[in-house]
C-alpha cells in the first residue's frame, strides 16, 4: 500500500483524514505463488466513493513472465471506451438517493 498526503483533508467518523491510499500493489513473493499465464484471479479493493457523482478511472498495470500490459487508457471527451486499445477500469458514481445509511 502506498499512501499520499491529501491536498484537502476531510473528517470521517470524527477523525481528520490527512492522507489516503494512492496505490495498491499485489506481488507474488515466490515462484510458487505466481499466477500461471493461463489463469486469472480477482483482486478486491474496498473504497469510499466521493460524494459528487462522476466517472472514476482505475489504471491497472499487469506484469508477468511473458511481458507487461498496462490497462490505463482513458477516453478523451466524446471518445467511446470501446475505441481504446487498453481501457482503464471504470467506476460510474451515481447520485445518492434519499434515506438509508449515509456513507
């Protein structure tokens, strides 16, 4: 986990947050731990989404014995994601509804 200082600290659950995670890296520690090229796995992140709706892009860099592939392309205004060679993962944050637990 890599952390960076926030330009604008915020308060969460009564605590002032001044830094946050900026990068998560998964690395095999031994050759036996490496994921074979013909298999895949899922890596889970739990994040707090921003209050403001919008599109968030998550660049992913993949390195294995056979090479490297970076999934980092972000569409330009008016461009369709399907036109990109290596699109970054995307999360669309929608406006919140009324009621319920506000997080």
